[in-house]
C-alpha cells in the first residue's frame, strides 16, 4: 500500500479517472457556462414564432369554416321552413293555396343576421307534375354571396291534394 494513492476513495460517485489520475466530473463543462448563448435564444424565439404563426393561421381557417357552416345552416333552415309551409298548408282539389300555385317566385332573405349580415335570394319553383291527380313538385333554392363566391342550396318535395 505504499505506492497507492488515497485519493481514489475520496472521489465523488459517478466520476471517471483519466490516465494520469485526474478526476473528470460529469458537471465539469457546465461550471464555466453561466448563461444562454445567443444562438440558443434565437432558435427558441424562432420556434415560438413558428408555433404562434401556425396557431393563428389554424384559428383563422377554423373561423372562416365556422362562418361558412353558419351561413349554410341559415340557408338550410330557410328552405326547411318553406318546405314545411308547403307540406302543412291545407290543399284540396277544389282550391289551390297561393304557396302551391304553379310558377316561380323569388324574394330576398337574410341567411345570417351577422355581423356582417348575409342576404340572399330564395326562389320557389312549383311545377304541376300530374294535372289529373293535382300532384305538384316544389323546389326551393337559396343562393347567397359570401367571401367572393356564390353559395347555393336546394331542396325539393312533392305534394298532392289532401
């Protein structure tokens, strides 16, 4: 035991010994660094900026799609209300109600109250398909402009005398 060093027992746990007996600590390189490098800060800001821009773009897209769907729902509701009116009006073979008179009628409607308010045109086309039985085909179409495009939705039903 004369030629051996007593420093081996005093080494911290996890330290490695190099060829010349020096101790390499796991934290040796970090003791000299006391802050962040400029590159690390720039990369962090870039990642945050990219993530924020992507999130804002996604929220904008979701908002535009929500507005398109809200307008579609408004147009569909208007058409369903008109078809309900056609199906619920009393219709006897001796007299035809005004809503079932053959021809085409148009009028302005509010598809979405907004803001901004979206207005469109509702067209109702009544066609007598069988004059002997008095069967009528009713097609209701709502067309409205939004964001530079014209959207159109149609539904049809048939009605015969009660």
